[in-house]
């Protein structure tokens, strides 16, 4: 009975805290909400009908976006695996392990958009800074997931291979990588899907891709062209999700057998 009462108090506290935060943000301001809903309604009406004249131009930009996402994910994955091996405590300990984990944490804290801004400053406008920004984000994200997967490998397998004289490199080659192959591939495919979505925003800071056109249409109030861009981007993302799911199902099932 006492535990139930404590749970009720916790939930009430959370609800009250949420209500206070929403009030401070203006969520309960009727005039502001009314104005916002009216503006959204006007914006939605101006999106239609879509303008098909930009299909060719936007299609090439979407192709560039996919290229950025794929290249960035590949680069990030390649670099993340050795760093994840250094960050796994069942493989490496001491200073190298701490440095690898700290580096991955620092990289992961910075969002892809900020990485894109940094690389735009360094390399100028275009798809290169966008690709490098996605690579940096992928490195931090995949590095953490990979070293956690490496640490989850059955310790009895590692002890058995160690007992027969296998070196660390042999354990990585014949135990750790095969045991975590499903996770490596699955997370790579998931992050590629995510990076396709994220790369559409990178164009807002001059990092190439379809986001550049989205920003231009918004600034010029060309909402019908924006709607065409959004629909094309949505179709491409849904197609990539579908293909990725099929590849994941077939390939991962094949590995597990």
C-alpha cells in the first residue's frame, strides 16, 4: 500500500512539473495558441497544389543527399570499429580504453548539424562538409553501440580461446566480430536511414543536399515548390526504409543460421 502511494506521489509530481513547464512555454496561452493554429492552417493551404516544375532539379538534390548519407555512414562506421574495439573493456583496458571512450563521448555530444557548420567553415559550401558532418556523428553514435556489443560477447568464449593460446587479434577476428556481426550490420543500416533524414537539414547551413532548396523555397515563400520537395523526399525515405528492411531481414537471418 505504501509503495502504491509513493508511485502516485511520483506521478503527480511529474504531472505538476510538466504542467508548470508547459505553462512557462505558453502552452496554456489561448491567444497564442489561436494565432499559431491560424498560421499553421494558412501555411498548409499555401502548400497546395504542389508545383511539379521543380521535380527534375530537386531529384538531383535528393540523389546528392543520399550520396552524402551513405558516404558519411560508411566513413563513420569504418573509423568507429577500431575505436569501439579500444573502448571495449573486455578487449583493452587502462589508458587506451579511457581515451577511446572519452573521444567517442566528445564526438557524440556534438549534433550532426553543428558538425556540418564546423566543416562548412573549414571546407566551404557543398556536399563535402555535409558528408564529413554525418561521418563525425556516425562515428560517435556507432562507436558507443559497437563497444557495448563487443562487451556483451559471452566471456566464456573469450576465456576458451585465450586458454588455447589465441591472441587478442585472433579473438577479435574469430570471436568478437562474428558474434557481433548482426549488430554491426543492423546498426549501420539503421544509421544510414537516419542520416538520409538528417542530411536533408544540413543544406540549411550550406552543406549540400536537398535542404538547400528547402531553405530557399521557405525564404522566398514558394511553399508549393516546398511541398513538391517534401513529397519527393518522403517517397525516397519510405523507399529506402523498405529496401533497408528487406536487406536487413534477409542478410541478418542468413548470418544467424
